[in-house]
């Protein structure tokens, strides 16, 4: 969106120094500066103020600062992170289009991508990039929304209680989606109830004329429904928007009949994995709630493109089928990926290279052991990467995975799954064997 430096100074109670400028969008990353944008230097492990000169040289029209201003146009504020939040909230109230907020323990990004594809059938919109879902990514998403957008889809993540409430006070969604509630980040949350209550915070900021889109198959989600006066629309096997007659092609892309209060439609989903059906139903529910015709919903789901590293099914140079689901991992998403591997129509070996599921706290040991047992019940071999938590003696270092695969002498009837929390870096191995 477009705004002026005077407007920035007013919203942030900052001091404008230098010439008045018209600004288009914002970034906190000097590597992503675009001509005419606002540079927001944040202080964390690194101090973003050290990159102001670089941002200006790359074309930033102005910058925020907590320090003595340098050359160029600046707005001096008490705290740049607080100022970013203030700007994001101000941007939100300049939009008069449907705003969708999506939260949940798993599936947020895929539902965001699918919702964007569905709503795009009715006009150009804007959605969070990749997983821009925290106190930095959310206001940046709002500030970078094009003026002509006919809708906005915002992903909202949480690391602790209160996070979704804070993000909701920036986004003020018209439609709030809770994809699911499972044990994820339990090291920070402590319990499933805490996770459930946190995801439910989105419902308290919905307007009475809005809509809560809820997963009917998850008790912890439905339990949150009294927290809103908005109308409710459920999805899932027990929901109002549901799937039947499910079939998979050889690349695990499902086709199914979608039953809804608006009628029935045949869906051919352009995303792999059984767990993607629930995500598609959530996105369909959003589209139907805002008036997208059911035929257009089906068209959107047939051409959706997911963010990288999520259920990408590719082929290695020697014909091995590879599932790249390396963006993140928790017990629920691990089991869903293993289910997908087991469904692949190959009669050779099926091997899962599994790494750490991070931030599970005291439940980490049992969670990893349970995942390994689940894989074995499906007839899948597990090779742990960089962790002993699976209690398997066959642990390999990241640098040794390629040699391990070569020694197996696998072929076109074999399949591999790579999955772990992002900190492990398994995506590097997938890139090596598929390029």
C-alpha cells in the first residue's frame, strides 16, 4: 500500500527528518528492499540499524530509527518494533475488503495458499508470503498489500498464550479460521488446553457479522466456538463442508466429492496427501462464506500452488520418488507425511529420513518413539538424522545421508520421505538428490 512519511510519523508519534516522501510497502530485511519502500530496522540478534545505509543505497525511500538520524528521510521513534505494529494496525483500517485470519497448530500455510487460490477466482488479492505469521510478518503483510486488492489472507502463528490475541488486534479479521489443534510447541505452551485456548483467541476479535470457520473433527477447536458471536461454518468429516468418495492419483493428489450447504461439487485438488483434504475444505468454507460460487471454489482448488517444502513429490536423478515435506514437523504432521509415503503405489522399499521435532519439551522423547512405531506399523523403514530421540541405533549425520542413500542402491520402485523441523536442514539433502 502507499502512504507518506508524514502519515508514518503521525501513526508512530515519531519525528520526521528530511524531505517528505511517498512510500510503497515496507521491509525489515535490507536484502529485500524495493525502490520506494520503508526500511524498518529491528533489533534482535543483529541490530538492523547497521543496514540503513545499504537499504538507502538499494532504493528505500525512508527508514525508521531509534538512533540519531543519518542522511536521507527518516522517522525517529522510541521503538521500531512497536512502530511496525502501529503501522500494520493503521494499514488494516485502510482496507474495506474481506480480511481472513488463519491460525491452528498445523496446516496454516497450506490453508492460506488454498484460500488465496479460491478467493482469487473473484479478483486479485493478497496473502502472507510463505509463513509470515508473527509480530513482524503480520504487519509487513498488511503494509505490502496492493491498493487494488479485493481480499486479504493473513496467516497467524503463536509461540505462547496471548500471541493470537495480539495479532488479532492488528488484523481484526472478518473471517477467522482454526485449522486444527494438536501438540505442537508444547515446550512453550505446556499443555494442549493452552494451545487450544490460544488458537481460540482469534474468535474474540471477529465481528458479529463475520464468520468463524472451524474444524468439526477436532474437539479442541469446537470447544472454542462459544468465544464468538459470529456465525459459524464447520468443515471436516463431521462438518458442513465435507468430502466423500475420495480417490488418489499416482502422485497422491486427491479427488473427492465436496458436500456443502451450497450444493455439491467434484474437486480435483492440486496438492498431495490425504491431510490436504481437510485443508482444502477449510479454504472452500472461507470461499463459500464470502460468496464465491461453488464452481469457482472447485476451480481454485484445482490450480492451487503451495508454499515451498510442503508435500512436494519429486523424482531423483535415478528415478526414486521423493516426498519433500521438510518445512516443519510435529507428531501430527509427521504421521500425516508417513501416511502419504505408505500410500505411494510402489512395491519397493519405503524409507523415511526423519529428524528432530523441535520444541516438544518433556514430551519429546515419547513423541519421537511413537512416530517411529507408527512408521513401522505402516511398513516404513525409519532412518533418524542427527537425533537419538527415535531410540534407533542407525542415526546418520546430515552430511552422511547422501552416502547412505547411494549404498542402498534404490530404484524407481522405491520411495523416500524427508521430514523434520526446519532447524535440521533436511531440505538441503533433497535438493542434492533431485538436481
